[in-house]
C-alpha cells in the first residue's frame, strides 16, 4: 500500500502524459514555452484571479510575492507555527522577522483572534508588521474571508500559502483568490502535482504581476535590462504541459478525494480519533487526511507492522525548531500547535485509494485501540 499512489495515477493518464511530454521534447522550447502561458491562463480562470505566474516551486512562489511587495529587513510577517517549514523559511529568506500566532485545535488553522493578539504584541515591541501569511492546511482553506477583512482594517497584506489547497473553496470561492496574492505548489505529492518541482503565484494586482514576472527571470523587464535584483525561478515547459494534462482530470480527482474522505469518516466512527473539522462552507481537497489520536507514536508503530504507511504532519511546531531558535520562542508559547504536534497522524490519502485498503487501515486502527481497552 502506498501513502500517496502516484504510480497508479500515472498509469491512468499515461498515454496523454507521454504524448504531451514528447511534444515538448520535440519542440525545442523547454523554459517558459507556450504551455506555461496556457497553464497560467487556465489556472487563473479556475482559481478566479486575473493573473497567474508559473514558477519553479511553491517556496519560490511565496518568496517572489514577499520580494515583489518589498517586504524585507525591518519588517515582520505573522504566520502559523503548525505548517511545513517553507512558510516561515521564506519570510526569513526575504530578510523579515517571523511572528507566530496559534491555531484552532479543531480546524488546525491560524485563527483570526490569535493573529490579532500576535499583531498587538508585535506592535507593542515596535515591530513593523507588513503581512499575514495563513496556511490552507491539508487541503482546507484558511480563515480567508475573516483574515481578508482583518488585513484590510489593519493595513496589512494578506498572502495565502495555498501550497496544499489548490482547488479548495470557502463560500464557493477558491483558495488562492483571496488577499493580495497567493502561492501554490505542484510538488508531485500535492493534490495537483507535477513530475518535478513547480509552483504558481495568483494575484489580481497588475503591478505585482509585472514585478513577479520580471523577478522570476533575473529581474529582467526587457532582454538584458535588469530592473530588479531577481532570481532564476522559472517554470519548465515540460512541467506545464504535464500539469495541463493532469488538470483536465483534476475536478474528477477532487470528487474522488471527497469519497475517500467520507468513507474514512464512516469507517472510523466510534473509534477514539478526532478528524480535522471541515466547516460547512468549505470544500477541502484533502491534501492529507489527518487525525488527532491518543497514543500516536504507538499507533504509528502498530500500523507499520501491518504494512500501513503513515506520516506525521508535523511532529515539531516551527517555533520549537532549532532553525528558528533566535526568535526566542519557548515551549508553551503556542499550546494548541504544540499539542497537535504530539497527536496528529496522516493516513494514506489519494483519489485511487480502494475501499478494501481503507477497510484494512481502519481495522488495524480498531484492533490497536480494542487491544488497549482489553488490557
Ligand atoms: C504549506 C506549504 N508551504 C510551502 C510549501 C513549499 O512548496 P514546494 O515544495 O513546491 O517548494 C509546501 C510544500 O512542500 C507546503 O506544504
């Protein structure tokens, strides 16, 4: 059993994918070729923004947004400590200070009230907070309408880290379409994954679009005119062509992910596990199916002996990572993120997970807790 079965997915679309790849290989246009533009237009329409820019990864997408907005030395950005490291890493790479705020124990998302609290504390310390960067986690969109209103009121940029949530919705509006700009990732294991690193920026702001378009290619606005200190953060034509093929199947895959998630919910009912709460106005794309469970580490070991792969997203919140030591945070600063890190487990999740595999996973979990009860 695979945690995320990319091989089955490849076999399903193999003919179309190989045709697209061959076309690019024979075209001679390997970087920012016509498929990149086609992908940008297609995905901007899907997300509901005016602009999209294909870039080299989700990490670079986030960094380019910060750089293009002029966020750097002397500035601070508020984000969640319960995320993949890239979210906070880019804030520091831009030269700004990371300010964390705690999460909602049910949705696992950065809460507007904790953002407000962290903002007040940061301002009291004299920090110049410029932006809030919520993460749409495990496929569930962040509290985007609330945070959008909050940022507008406070004069802050809202930058959504939508690296795990391409296709997710809040009130029928897509993740990626809120705030000043958003970044998504097409890392192979993401809901819409490429066959290598790839990412995208979404925005409605024409100036920001033009700046990022230049930044991704060495700050170049005309051939060999370098307006800005830029990057090499371009998207390969090959990845764009493959993503266009996979995107055609993506709406169906989102539906299959709902079926898999609903089946898990039914099968796991009655066991001592707590699901990530998906509010009624949200559509999750289930980048992960993550639960809070008692005796997490023992359960992980038990499932491994039954050949069931699991993952822990994330075992250590970012404020307690050695790389962020200099920020001065301590254990106890973000209790919700800290207890989640001790309790979460992600189960195998992909659109092609069979009912038989899900039953096997759940009976192994049930056996673990029933044995414990019997002791
Ligand atoms: C929340 C989050 N932010 C940022 C990233 C970075 O994306 P990438 O791996 O494409 O650089 C990822 C994915 O890996 C992620 O999950």
